[in-house]
C-alpha cells in the first residue's frame, strides 16, 4: 500500500524530535518490497562495501546483540515470512537464506531486514556512530559521518545544534531504557526512485506535470532502542518511497496532496535548502494543488 506512513499529515512537524513509543511487535517492517530491497542490499554490499558498511573493532559484541534481537523479533512476530533456526534464516516462498554464523554480525543482520542499522555509543562528545550498515541513505554519506558524534552528524540539519532539538535528542539517548522502543518519521521529495542516495539531491525546475511523473515521496521510519548488554543504542531506518504519481490511485488523494503541500509551503529557506527544494518548491506545490483540485472535481 503506497503512502503507508504520512508524517506530513499534521501529526508531527518537520525538524522536530517527534519521537513516540511503539511496541516490539511493530519494531521491524517487512512489506511487499522486502525481497527487492534485500536484493539491492546484496548488490550494494558486493559492489561498494566500504561505502555501506563500517564498524570499529570493539563493536563485535554489540553487533551480535543486534543480530540476536532481530532474529528473536522475526521469529516471534513474523514467522509467516521468516523461518529462523539457530544457524540460518530462510524466507518463505523465496530462494533466499542467510547463514547466521558469518561475521560481521551487523552485516548479516542487515541482510535480513529492509531497515538500515546504525549503532551509537557514548563518547566524550555524546553518542557517536561506531558501526553501521547503511545501504539506503537519504542524502548523507556513511564515510563522512562514521565516527562522528550526534553534533557532527547533524551539523547540516537546520536548527539541530542551534536550539533545543539537539539537547532534547541527547537527553533521549541518555535516558532511553532497554524496554523502550521509540519511533519517528522524516519525509522528503526526490527526483527519482533510487534507494541508495548518499548524494545531495535537488528537485529541478520544470513543468509540474512532467516533474510529477518522475518525483518520489520518500519517508524514513526511524527507531531507537538500547541494546541490553552493551548499553549501546541501535538506530534503524526503513525507507518507504512512493511515486507521487501514485496519488492518482490513492484513497483520499486530495487530503494527502493538500497536507503535503501545506507542510512544504511552511518550510523556511534553510529547511528548503536541506531538503533540496529551494528551486523546486513552487512547481511541486503546483503539482500537489492540481492533484487536489482534480480529486474534488
């Protein structure tokens, strides 16, 4: 189902913390794109491993914690898709299985789920990125962010380090308990449907009708949970990317288009630049307004 998550519907605001608790049962999301996304992960891991996987040497135990947490969750809550045994995970109705003894364990874990996996560890300047399998970044590079603190990672995010947002996130990290799972969303608009997007994007100027046929609405579903033994924090990122043209067949498309347009128009200059919409905001806004008007006819 396209547009499953709609963080632009007024339930949260862009560039805010927006973390909410969720249950273990819905921590991980497997959808109809599971095998395609995992195949793309396999391709990226084989073709450009240093770009999508990095880990400090003393993170092996934490990596195994992540793998165990994921296997336990899949076995308990998604046994219709996954068959989990002590040494292997197989996929129902698919010619795919993943051996669990292979190291690095975080890489093995990432090949089981659509989510990207990032391990954050306390450091002198706050929590820092010490290990990650990041195949589907949204305009950021693992090579650039690896080893950095939260401050460094979010240096380009408008308002993160200059106001309360960064302080609030730091407190969340410090106070997160093992029995909590927190979730938040980001949205952005991209000029293509590629999953692997480490480079900055910019929506080009053009006719709204032509751009609408190419643009994708990209939603990041992010979760946080503390690893019970190491005390590190696991950050997961699941990408939902739907063509904006799919709104034509979407139930309630007028409301979706208008809600997205309202948040788009509310972005300030720095926020627009961060989202790559400085030049393209007006044409995207026009396209969304036309969709809404068409639905009301």
